[in-house]
């Protein structure tokens, strides 16, 4: 193994860990928001928690399957940051800033919207980072 391949392997691991840390923080904040809602029963608490955590499970699977090199790891991190950040902002808006009677419907829609975001952003991020990697690896022709 060359020194650059070791550095690349270390950077991939570091980016994967950062994506996992982002997901763990998002999971913790999401569970905290579910607790703020005070579901009436344990079943409702579990149902809301599992439903709202589904996108993070999907992001974890994508990161586990598609993080062979630094471009894929960075793409997964970018998608994770955007999806987790958007989902948390949406939940915070519904729960804290604009609570109303339709908040439960919005909570049910959050994972669906995040799933749509994953379907769009994950492939787009992988494509963009592949283009950047390809562009950086070709010699300048000036």
C-alpha cells in the first residue's frame, strides 16, 4: 500500500464517521422532539419514533453500501447533512415555532418528504462528487 492510499482510506473512514455522528445527533434530536410531543400511549411513542427514524436508517444503509472511496463518502455526508438538517428544521418548525392541529399530519409527512429528498439528493450528490473527482484527476489543458 502506498502512503496516498493509506491517507485516502483514513479520510474515507473519517468522513464515514462524521456522517454516522450526524445521523446519531439527528436521531437523538428527533427522539427528543417525540418526547416533547407527549404521546398518550407507549405504542404511539414507539410508532412516532420508528416512523420518524426511518430516513436515518435508510441513510445509514446507503452509507454502508456506497462509501468505497472518498467521493462516495463525501456524497453520503452531503446528503446526510441536507436530509437530516432539513428534517430537523421541519420538525422544529411544526413542534416549536408553528404548532397547530394539523401538526400530526405534518409529522407523518416528514419521513415521506425526507425519503423523496434521499431519492433525489443521494444520486445527485454522488454524480456531483464523481464529476469533481474526475475533473480534479484530469491534467489541465491550458
